């Protein structure tokens, strides 16, 4: 695409994002300082339409971008960077955000929705990939032990082990169990399975193995939690969809947590990812765009943040917001 046609396409995308109205050649010629006549703009718009970047919704109307037009715009004209006020808002939010992981991720989804004015999703860390930072085993009753593992993603996992009838442990024995479990779990991923090192006491080894297995099982039982902020914005944006049913189906999709988590993981490439309209495999998302970014904990990809809205979204702002929030969230959880 030559420079002039690219500038015209950019102007049409930006104008349509702002006004939600088909854009005519006269509007572009008057307001964009391209130094060409309305007729020249109109001719170039005809070429862009023929090449699939624009479409004319009605015979007498101007043009609007297609998914291909938005893709060209995203690939060539978006540059990450939030306005100063929003950068300060992101920094302030995470400076104050010292709370339980579930509450933090839920509030992050609502915060991201507020600054982008679209629905936002946050996928929590994958439990099995979290590093075990510390383990403590204590006796609840003479025959019942509880193990508490603090994970690198901020979660705290608990597991209960009932002792066999022929096993009795005193306080010193419980301390030995704790030491055995710590030796094979601390500093390792929760999903890792490492055999307990023999201590010379079969009772201690048996109970330590049961406790390790019980804590590790939490990883296989758990799933990545999904937090959705601002889902009501989809209903407010339903004029951007071809039918009211499209918005309703999208809202219904967001209620299926496992499906959405799987979808987000499948479309996530390295860094910030944008999927526009027909690029989405799921039918409910064919009129939507997804802007996603991973966040990392101690250098490892842990989860995802993103926004979901109609294809007529402010990509520049959405990309910048998602990038900033994912960076700050990962930094906070790594600390």
C-alpha cells in the first residue's frame, strides 16, 4: 500500500472509531491535511474498498473499515503509550493493591475495564506452575495434620492428612515431617512430583509423602480462575454489533469460564496479541476484537489480561492500557 492510501485508511479508521459513522471522502479531504482533493480521496477509497480494507454499508454512505482495514491499522499505526493521566492512574492502582490474590485480580479486571471502557478479562496464574515459597505442617488434632503452602503467585494452598491408626506423632515428629516436605517442595513448582528423601524413620517418610501428595493434588484439582470486569459494557455497546443477539451470545460466552480461559490461552502469542473479528475462531467473537497480554511472575508467564469489545475500539488506547496493566501486575506479584 502506498503512503497516501495508507494515510487515508488511517484517517478513516480513526474517524470511524471516534464517530461510529461511515466516513466520506469530503471529511477526510477537509480535516486531515493530506493536500489532495476530495475526488482523489474518493478514488483511493474505491481502490481500498476493492482491496478489502473498506466497505460501503449503503450506496449513498461513506466507508467503514473491514477487519482487514483494522488489522493494517493495528500493525502499522498503533504505538504503545498511555496518556500521562492514565499512566499515573495505573501506577497508583498497583501502589495501593496489597490484597489477597483473588481480590487483586478481580479488582484489576474492573480497573482495566474502567480505563478502556470495554469489558476486561484477567486469567489467574496456572496453579501447577507456581513456585512453592514455603511449607508448614501443623497438627490440628492428634490424628490430623494440615499442610500450608505459600506460592509465588500469591496463593495459599491447604491440605489435610489423616494419620493411619497405627501412627502417632509428637511435636518433634511433626517438625521432622515439615522438614521432609520442605526439602522436596520449596523452590519447586507446585505440580512437580519429587520423592521424599528417606529419613530413616518409616513413619516420618510415610506421612511426609502423604502430605506432599495432598498439597500437590491441589494443583491438578484447581483451574485458572477467570475474572471479568465491566461485562455490562457489552450490553451498552450492542449498537456496534449487527444484532442484539450478537451481544447476548457474547455475554453468555463470558459465563463459561473454562471455555474463555481455553480461548485466551489459545490466542495468546508472545507479548501483546490482537485478534480482530473474523480472526477469532469462536463464532461469538466474530464481531469483536480481543487485545491480550501475558503477565509474568519471576520471569515466567503466569496469566493473561485483556480487553474485549467491538471491532470499532480504540486500539491505540486498548493496547497501551493492556500492556501497562500486565507489566504492573506481574511486577507486583513478583515482589
